[in-house]
């Protein structure tokens, strides 16, 4: 696996640490349990890290030198991808993998540069699409200008695309991708860790509780959930995510959310927790009456599935993978993004109907079984095995798009290491 910015060893909750880290870590573990030898190649962001670290049975993390051995925002990593690719190529020359699986567009580009000359099969998972990000964030999109072009090129250059939702597959086809080269395999959930039974965080007040688990970035819609609270008297909101609690006062987004809560007169009912260790997350989810996942857009929405696995209903934006994983009226309710009034109405419907919440929680537990990691890893491995056994292209790939695809040719050919 190649995951340039999202190491399975990273602490969750930071601006660039979230669902992809969890996905890569849990998929690697699950493949290891199936008897696969897995190496996760990620960029070294700390000089003290060993080159290789045992992560789980059958799984190692390999720290690749590319750019400074320090934390770098993911949107600033593109210039280091040629070095990343060169060092990947050296690693694979010494220990040739059967299949390469890249995660995120920059990993895909580096993996393509390294795998092409070695004639290695390449599967790619985007995790998020630049064209969708640009559509929703406009001038606030901080991605490199070439991202959309590279992502379109990758769809025609890799052996197989693994989309995490049908919505993502439709977006890719709209960009010109061949639908016959796309497989939809959703993200998974650890059903042993996220389950309805187990410790539940005690609640100090006699209030209904809504919980949001998210990175503290604007597009996650946390501000919209806060703005829904004036219409929900007696309801508290717990927001888990971001830096450690002691550092929240130094976080720009945390300060913005706190200011919004004060402006709306609900500051006494909003608690920003900061990062919550993953081992404590199920207890927090089980303490909620409802989980709110209301981003402006979302490639998959892992927290919603984790909540369902814990037996808690979800109010979710009807976007991306959330529109597929959360079944409206069965495991939760859909709302349009960026609509605090609709969020308040949906939360109110569930908070005041104990029977409906219990029924949705039970349905969510059943639905979550479809996302268990054993099942997801088995499906992922089946795709990898098909790709590995398929005939190789007549000429090694160099990063240029396949025949008939002119978009991205100069970038792919001219920027190779």
C-alpha cells in the first residue's frame, strides 16, 4: 500500500489525519489476518522514526524519505512526490510486491511513476475527489491546481479503481473513466471495537445528547450543527476531534465554533472535547442519543457506520457515501447539507421519539454487519488477485494516460522522477 500523508501510525483528529488513516490501518490489519504480507509505504514526517516498524501480524509500515522529515500539510506535498516515487522504486526493486494499492491522488501519482517501469499491477483508491472538493469549496479549495487533471489521468492509467461509494464511481465516470475498470468496495468498520454493548460514557446532566466526531474543518458542517441548537432546547452537543483539549484555544476552527456558540446563546450546551483516543470512542458514541454527521460533502463517512455499529441512529447529510450507508427512515435521517433548520428538525424528530431511536439503532446494528472488515478485506483482496492475474499491458506504463486520454499527458510525462 502507498499512503503518502495518511500513516496508520498517525494520531487522529488533526487537519490531515482522519478516515484515510483509519481505513489504511484497518484494511492492512484485516489483510494481514487473511494471510497477506502487507507493507504500508508512507512519507517520513519525523526524523526519529525507524525505516520499518512492525504494525500488526503480517503488516509493516515503511517510512519513505521525501522532503523534510517533519510535518507538512498534505496540500504542500506534491513537490516531494518525485523523490517519494524514486524511493518506492528502489524499495520495490529489492522486494517486489505482487500488487500495489495506492491511497489518495498523490500516492497514486507516485505509485504510478514507480510501478509503471517495474510492470507492477496498480489498484487505486481516491478517498476524495478534487472535482467534488472544488465544487463545494470554490476559492477556499487549497488543493494543488493540477489535482483534478491528475485524478482524471489516474483513472485511465491504473489497472483498477476501487471506489468507496457508487456516488464516487458516478463522479469518475462523469470525468471520463471507464466504468468497467471501477469496482465499488466501501470502507469498513471494526465490529469488535464498535458494538452496542460495552462501557458507556456517563452523562453529568439530564439533557439529550448529540455527538459529532470530526476533524475541525469548515466543510465537515460542525458550524451547521451548532447553528441548529437554538431550535433544540435542553440538548447538549459534544464535538470530538481536532487537537488535544489543552490546545483547542490555539486552533482557529475551534475558536470559530466557540464564538458561534456564544453568538447563538448556546455556549453552555456545546462542549469541544478535542481529540479522543480511538479506544474511548465507542463509549462516547454509545452515550449519544443521536450522532450528527452533517458535512457539506463526504466521500464515505466512516463515523456514521461506526455509530450504527454501536446501535445509535444517525442524522446525516444526503451527500456522497453518507447517502448510501445511512438508510433514510431506517438507520437514521437524511438532511440537505448546510441547512441548520433541517438539521434541527431531524434531530428533534429523533430526540423526542425513544421508540423510533431504538428501532433505528437496531436496524443500524444489522446494516453495519455489511461493513465488517473481514468482508471488506476479502472483497479488496479478490480485486487485487484479479488484477495480479490479468495480462499486463504491452508496454510499461510511465504515467501517461491510456490511449485516447489526452488530459494530463504533459503533466504525467513531464513531471516524472
